C-alpha cells in the first residue's frame, strides 16, 4: 500500500511516499516557513500521490492526547508562527485519509524499532543530539506518551565541576539540551562543533553530559538498547567516549549482559538517516490499521 | 479465588492471603534473616492456605527476564545471604502454583494502579523514599522492566550549591538515594528525620532533591500521576514543599492540565500502606491468568 510520511522539523519539512515495508519511493524537502506558506506546498505534494494514510513526526511540544480538544496541535513551541497550529487536523481535513501523529523523536524511535537496530525489543530509546536534544521512547512495545510526551532533552544534570558555562536553555540552567546541544557547544567554546574536532577537552565534556543523561535514562527506563543520533554524534570519536563515561558513572551498580557489551548497547542509528521518515511511514500505517481495522 | 501475597523486604517479610478484588483476609509479618531460616517459615504459612497463585514483590536487584536462566532470582544485593537466591523458583517448587514476581516498588505501583489512586491511568509512577529510594513504573498499561527494572533511586542529581554532604551511596556521590533517603538525612544532620521535624532547612533541602528527581522522571517518562510513599514522606509538611519545588524547577517548560492541579498530580499513596501487599496479590493473579488462561 502507498503511505505518506512527513518529518516536520524547525528548519525543513521532509515529505516522502513509501509502503508498509518501510521502502521509500519518492521524497522532497521543503523549507519550514510559516504554516500559511509551507503547509499548502506539503498538501499539494501528498494530494497527488494516491496515499492511503499519512504519518507525521513533528517538532514539539505537541498534543498527543486523543481525548483532548487540541489533539494533533503543536502547543507551546518557541516557533511562534506554529504555536497552537492544528497539524494533524489540517492534513486529515485536506487529504481525507487517516493521519498518524507523534513527536519527531518518537518517530525515529519507532523507525528503528520497526526496521532498524532496536527491532524486536520491547523497550528502547532514540536520542538525538543536534540543534536541540530529544528523546523518543518505546516502552512495553509501544511509543510512550504519558501525560504529554517525553522531553528527555530537558533532563536536569549535575554540572561538571570545571564547567563554568551557564547553559543556553532559557528555562533550565543545567539541562542536557542547554549544556550539550550544538548551540551550547558553540556558545561555550566560541566555535561550531565541526571546527573543534581535534580539541579533546570539548568532547570529554560533551561525553560527560551525554553519558550522565544516559545513566539517568537507564536508571528510570532500563531500555534494552539506546540509539544516539543527531548532528553532534557525527563526531566519530564521541561515541566511544560516551560509552566509557556511562560505565564510569554507573560505577558497577547495574550488572547486565547488555552493559557487558556496551558497544552493542549504545549505538548509532542504523537506517542511514531515514529513521525519522521511515518512522513516519509506520505512524501512518498504524493509524490506518487503527481506523480501518480497529 | 484465594491468592497469596508476599512483600519481601530487607527487614521483614509480609505474608498475606487475599482475593482477586484486593481484599486481604489474613496477614503475618516475619523478620528477614537468612533464606535458610526465613523461607521455610514463609512456605509453611502459604502451604496451608489453599491459595491458587502467589505474587511476590521483592527487594532487588532481581532478574525479571523470563528468558534468563536466573529468572526469579535476587541478583547483586548487598544483603549477601540473599545474593543469587532463587526466590520465585523456590516458592513455585514448594507450592506447585503460579508465582508472579516483580520488584517491591513495581508491586506498589501495580497495587495503586489496580485498586488505588492511579487506577485507570496507562502511565504512572510509585516512588518510595525511606531507608532506600525506589521507583515502580506503569508504562503503556503494564509494569516496566526493560533490560533489568527501573532503579530510579540511583538517578544522578545536581547537588544543592550549599550542600557539602558527600552522600551515602557507595556507588554514586550524587544519586537521589545517597542524598535524600532516611540514612542520608541522619548522616547529614546527625539526627533521624522524625527528630528534625521542626528544622525547615532539612525539609527544604529534602524537597529540593526529591523534586529534582520528579522533574527528571517527568521529562523522561511523562507519568500521568506520581505517588510518593515511604517513611520519609510521613513528614506531612514535606509533600507541599516538593510540589512547589517541582513547579519551580520545571520553570514553566511543560504546561499540562495535570501540572495545573499539582496537588492531584503528586500525591500520597491511597491504600493505607497496603499498596505493596495488594500489588503482590495482583502479581499472583496476573501470573495465574498467564499460566492457566494464557
């Protein structure tokens, strides 16, 4: 069957057509401007593709509560043009097909869990460390929403004793995103991450914060595997540092087979940066099955 | 139907008989000594009660992986006499009935979710702050195990700038349990919690750490309600401080109806300290249904 997928990000919208096997047959990318400018372009792309359902992985925060009047809307985002925009509802009304809707990182977590490196695991996580930090979670076999949805990038962390940087998050002085996302690296060191590739102190500190967050995720969620994606993880020397630092900070408190093989436990994405768009396909497929089959 | 329930703690074993409605008809408490001394007493209690299944909520860490050779065992506990003890297997062999097995705090989370204040919610948490700190989690409608099981007491926290106390945890200098459990209060202030009831600085610091952990749980899990139990929470002035401090540390980043009514969001247990033993009944019931009905 033909499925549409939309990865809705703050800077670009990736639209694709694929099928229930996760195969993508067409794709375009459109810059994110205002809903008035951008959404008609997205709708006209999908309208002529004869898709039977659409899945949307969307930047947040978003309302995922199906009993809520604002289900399917973007809520308190700092991208003001999109604040309170009814994302799922607009596409459902325009295309007359089932529209699945979740966070962008839950989409990536679902993509990896359906066709990638966390396939077959009931409990896994996908974390992106880039312009922001986000966490998507599969718990007991399903994407996790709860009261709202995970906001794992705003986990509060202990500052490194030598780090005097104040953090970039306007809400929290010591959250993961504010201390370790791309903009925090640039603000702390005065250069972009890729320009700092040979500065070991940059990546040791980065590993310290990412690892501390991973330790906390392990203590709370006990995922069976953790996937670390996003632009910052393109620094290839970072992942081994994170693994080492996770072991150091766990300090032997938890002993599992998974942690004994940490290079298979904390891993990079496996779907060639298609995890998000493939996850959106699965969101569309799941919504189709929910509406048509029940 | 008649169900057995065992709440296995480090200082005492609570045994009860009840039914599938959570009603308890008989109960005894036996001190926790070694398995050789204690377990025969537990077995002889249950053996004559004509129960059809037994549920055990057990101190940990424990092995909950049904595919593991050591499923049902206590694993790396500092209570050395119980290390590697096959808890579930011993009772199953002696009583020839289905034996459900989970952590003590998952048991309490399940008790509250089945008959208490989190009934009907797909996502909730039960946290105990007492001699130790533990977290039980219901995620997507089921108790959460994952790779091992949650160890939420060992969440790493940012120290309060004025707190010079080193923490009591032998593994982590700044985990929740080491900074905020009963023994940490006593070690930091030189007196037990109940002797410090009128010292506001004690409870402000305690609220600071518990609230920080709750903020992190909210960022990761997004529970629909959080139940705070355990001996430390018997200080009645603590809960309002925790609620205030959660709001302060969240700093408005997350806006939900639940957080707007925080006195209904962060709550005390509702089952008169029977949440653990009632949860164990439910563990027994669930295992019976799994084995007999499938």
